[in-house]
């Protein structure tokens, strides 16, 4: 199988896992990093999770919620949750 097809299949697999997890916990608000850790993709998998979240946001499945960063009051972080 060519590398492009493998990457597309992996992206679809990550997107399905992200959607399943967020749908199971509709009131949860998770950052990309927290979601990658929960799904056990690790630090390197965070890029794939971020891409999946943005694709799901494009079709209206999830939304970004701004929140204050607990480590730096001047910085805003974004948490993801299922769109109502």
C-alpha cells in the first residue's frame, strides 16, 4: 500500500477515535494534548489528533471553547467539546 493511503487510513482511524471519545463524554472539555494522552497516541500523535479535531469542527461535530491557561493568566488555551 502506498504511503499516502496509509496516512489517509491512519487519519481516518484517529478521527473516528476522537469522535467516539468526545461523543461518549458530551460535557467534557479537553485540550488537544489531553485528548492525545487519553487516546494513548502520545506526544507525536498530537498532530494527528489536532488535524482530526479541525476536520470535525469544519463539519460542525465539535467546537472550540476558549479557556484561561492555568499556568499563564495572559494566555488563552482552547478546549474541545461536542457541538450542541
